[in-house]
C-alpha cells in the first residue's frame, strides 16, 4: 500500500510539474492575434481634367420676355420648340402661371384615371412620399434640376393620393372641373406669342447658357489631343457666354495629363477606369481609355470615353478629378504572420497530385495560422495585393480554378501574429 501511495504521489507531482511548466512557457511566449478585416486599396492619381462634348450653339434669341418650355439638361428633339416670346412681362408672367395650371390639371387627371387610392394603405403612400422627398433632395444637391422637378411633381401626386386615402372624400371630378375653368380663363388673358425653336437639326440635351469653353478643344479630334493642347485648355480663360446650346451626343470625353509610367498600365479601347470628381458634387463615372498620346518629356495625353449622362455631368468642364486605374479588395494580413508551409498540390480537376509511390506532392505555400477557439488551424493565402508590411488575401474562385483547393483566409479569422511552436491542431491553454 505504501509503495502504491508513493507512486500515485509521484505521478500527481509529475503532472502538476508538467502543467506548471506549460503555463510558464505560455506566459513567456503569449499568442497574439489580429482579426482579418476586408480592405480595398486603389491605384489612383489626382489630376486636373478638361471635358469635351459634342455641342452646338442655339442660334435662336432667348432675350426679352421669354418663357422656357424645357429645363437645363432635358433632352429635346431636332428643331424643338423651347420657349415662347411675349411683348411684355405681364403676358409672360400670365403664360408661366398657365403652364403651372396645366401641370396641376394633368396631375389630377392622372390621379382620376388611376387606381382607387382610398383602398391603399396609408403607410405605403407615406413611404412613397418620403422617398420622393429624399430623391428630390439628392437631385437638388447634385445640381440635377430636371430630375428634381420630376420628383417634386411625383411628390405632389403622392400627397394628393395620401389625402384621398386618409379622407376618402376628395372629389376629383369637382377639382378637375374647377381647374378646367381656371385654365380657360387664364388662356384668354395670355394673348399672342412667338414660338422659339432650337434651330438645331439634331436632338440633344438643352442648356440655357454656354460656359465659354465650348470651342477650346475639338470634340471631333479628341483622339489626337496632345499634352500641350490639354495644358493650354486647362489654363484657358473662358469666353463670355454667348447664349444657349444643345449637347448633341451622350458620348463625352475626359482629357488629362498622365506620366508615361502610369499610362503604360493602360491599353487603348480595352482598359477601363473610374473617375471621381470630389469637389464637383457629381457621381463617379466609368470610362474607357480612348487615346494615349505620349510626348518626349515623360508625359502622356490621356483621353477617356464616358457615356453616363446627367445634367450635373453635362455641366462639367474643368475640374479636379481622381482617376482610379484599378482596385484590389481582400482581407488584410500582416507580413509578420505569413509562413511558408508544405501543402498538398492539386491538379486542374481538383484532385491531389501524388508521386509514383502514391505519396501526396507538396509545395511551399504561403499560409497563416489562425486561432479558432483555442485550436490552431492553417489557412492558405490568395494574394491579390502586396504592401510594405501587409498583404491582401482575396477569395479565390474555386469553380473556375480547380487547383485552388483548401481553406483560405476569411472574414473575421483570428490570424496568429505571434507565438512559437505552432502547428495545425495545437491546443492553446489560456
């Protein structure tokens, strides 16, 4: 019995000693981790740009007592009627009031021919009205006046529909009859006027004022622009506005000067970029490289082709821009966490490659250790970008490339950045 007790005591003491040793060793070599979070890096440059459009001056005279029928940025047909000219300001004011009455009449007529709003849910109509207000504010903030006017009219329609749904007794027929009488009375007070047309034999987007830079660079020769021409255009003083104009095409160009090293990353008619205008209050646009014309001093005239159109974009001329040549997105991994481990290799069918003896063929592969609970696991890296002290690991498309088999770093993985004697399956005791 005494011998057994001695043996048991010795075993317990041995286990306790081992545990104390492991704890002490862990404290001397603590495990440190960082969370894998998604990050995007951009290959971008800031520069000044000049915008070219296919524009034609409107020869019609809009001076005097005129009332415009179209908003800036609104598309019009060839030779469209754009305004009415009156003999005096009173007649012009009465005609403007007539146009507002017509818009109100059309709105109520549309409501009358539509669905029975009294059966609709009030919450749905309130949400629609709120959506129109938000859209109106966004359009106004970006200078898209035509769109803002549309959203304003939509809101007024939703407001009336909401009144019908709430009260259930709005007499539209009476309202329409009243508006019809007012229209007839107002029409009788307007008198004669002269119609004004664009006199442009092409459809396009109407603008009531020119910016004085329409003729600085040739739209037709956009692919032949030189560095010197773009530099002169960026410094050119605008001429005085000479009236209104029509932008005849939805295709427009952005001209910029790049260094030749940056230009070498691009290919004409194949490369695409994203262009932001941080200070212009307009949305980003996607563009295709249209021309690259280098000079002998390390500069290159770059022209980008754009097809996205809005009133605010069609007002751009000279602006600060950020040209984003490319972007990479992945999970940030510190370089200190990267290890080269022997990992199995796979063929194009996703099967492990074996040698003549049937053993798996391995290769040194960039990996990291991660901590899941208190167990160490391995994760492969699919490197899409390498920085000075970190890299980005993306998510590979294993359906397209069957050789990319295994587990890769994912969102919120706890990547081990510090620790010794690590291996897959190791248990970490806190």
